[in-house]
C-alpha cells in the first residue's frame, strides 16, 4: 500500500505535468477561469483535510469504545462463576482449563485496535472528503457555462499534450517493460 492510497497524502502531478498545466492555464484560460479553478482546487483540498481529520477522530473514538467494551466483557467473564470440570455419562470427569489469562486484553491488541481504526478512519474520511470536495469543485466550475467550456477545452488540449509526451517517452525507451514483462 503506497502513501498515495490515502487521500490526505496524495501528491500532485510531476513537475513536467505541472509546468505543462501552467502553460495551458496561462495561454488557454482567462484570469476568471484560473480563479475558478483555484477555488475549486482549494475546495477539494479543504474537504479532504476536514474529512481526513473527522475520519481520524472517528477511528480513534471507535477504537476507544471497542477497547472499553472488550475490557468490560473481560471483567464480566472473569467475575462469572465458571465450571471447573465436565462429567460424562460414563461417570468419567475431566478438568476444564482456565482460559481467563488467554482472553485478557493486552497492550498489543490495544495498539493494533487504535492503529487499524485510525488508519481506516483516515482512509474513509479522506476519500469521502475528496469525493465531496470534487463534487463541490465541479459545481463551482459549472456555475458559468462559458468558463466551463473554456476550462474543458483547455483540459482537452492539456490531455492531448500529456498523451503526446507519454507516446514520445514510450517510443524513445527501448527498455520499456510494458505489460508483458
């Protein structure tokens, strides 16, 4: 699992792609279009950050609740009277081992609970924030149909340039591993 699978840790495009995007933003878009894109990008990052924090907090809260519940269940189990032997129909009696020490919550299980619930909350909250931020940013761009058209046209030109660069790289690299290597 790479750090890019969590929305809060995703990096932007490489330097070449950023430079190419800047060129298209300067030549193909008006200042109002650039401002609209910047507002949309800020909405996405804000939603992602807030979602990640909320998810992390929820994960820690749920881990705390599970730890408390697990401790309460153990206390109840330890307090209840347990049988010490089993008598079979033939009259034979077998002792039942005490399982209480094996069921006791440990530091390792507490650490694992907090870790996995925190990471899970961070992932779910960050992805949810990313989705809501993307939807909010898309609505902000769609408010002005003319600006939206210019932005879409500039994005298509940018995508064509990116694909051309990728084709050049693939054609020039003889040692390209490809799909079947």
